[in-house]
C-alpha cells in the first residue's frame, strides 16, 4: 500500500490534503480528506466498556486535574485495562503460535476497502447466528466480488446493545463464559475469505469473531493462523454502506502484545 499527501499552502495555511491509498493490487483510489465523510466506529473507553467476563476492565486513575501552584491548568491520568476489550484488535499471536504480535502487525493490515455484510434479520432470529459463506455469496451477487485486501465486517445490529453486558454478552456475571450468546463468523465463511479472497482482516460488532457458545474458537484459529488480525466490538456500522467506504483501524502499538485498543474509522468519499 502506498501513501501520498499533497499540501498546498497559501500564506502559511493548508488549503487541501489528499490521501492516496492503493487499496488493491494495482489499483489506487484518491480520497480527499477535506470532503470525505468520517464515521467513528469506536466505542469509548470508560467504566462501562465491555470486556470478556474473565478480563480486567478499564480503569482510569486521576493523577492531576486542576490549577498548578504556578497558575496554569494541568491534567494527567493513569489507565489500566486488558488488551481484549472495547473496540480492539486481535493480533495473529492471540491464537497462533509464532503469529505477529501487536507491534508487528503491518499498519496496512488495518486499512482497506470496507465490505459490510448485514445479518440483522438472521441475528434477530438467532442470537448465536454465524455469518455463512452463503451470506458472502449473496453479498457478492449484489455488489461484485470482494476485493483483495478488503476488511470484511459483520453488521448484526449488536452494537445497539452496548454497554449493557447482559444483552451484549448474554451474561453480566464476572467470570461467566458458559452463558455467552452473540453472533460471529462461521468456519466456512472465514476459510472462504482467507483462502479465496485474500482479505486483510475481518471485523464484528460483537465481542468476538467467533460466536458466543464457541468452544474451539475455530474462526480465531483460522484467521490468526493465516497471520491476519480481527477487529471486535466495532460501533456505528449501521451508518456505513455495504461497499465504497475505506476502513482505517489503527491499534495501540504494544510490543509483544496479543491485541490492543483500536481507533477505527470509516472514510466515505
């Protein structure tokens, strides 16, 4: 992937910025950041942020918040949280021995054409729905082939349940992993995307790319085993079209990490 920024200055002011993204092999598309519409796909990190039932939740410790003896304002905090919670990335190292750790996942892995597959109707009928290869084929019949380097996201409508852990996870009890219920990807779908479409990554608006009752986390095994990351707990997917947007998901660069918080946005030219 290549980048170029063009700045034209007039009396010291920036009057235009154009970001060129080579989103697929041999294809470039220009996005004018002055006119592009940006949609934040990130849940805020605070005391209500949802984490895996066994994980440490987000904590913010105020260190300073007020006027200093010198008369100026000063604010600073400490924070502590598990890698896997809120809007975050699962690095390949999460489920693949020798897979890329968070700091070694290429920045380009989180940048690509956003392919949104809507499974609201299926998830309304079955909270444990798994997005199928047929769902992907249906999307392609309507929109064309999923491009190489795409980031394929499942929109199940689950983000509307945030931040209620009972409705979002299926349980509000700390440590309870026996009663998890939410949609995810199926094995067949992720195998198709990895082996036949060479996508960059997948993403979900739920706590995991594997569905709630999963016991083997096979989607994680396949995706991370192919040295590709996943993005979980995405927000605002209802505002994104099925195709035409660009996803930019940049994780905190944690050396040796198995994942980390992400700021994810969609760019609509």
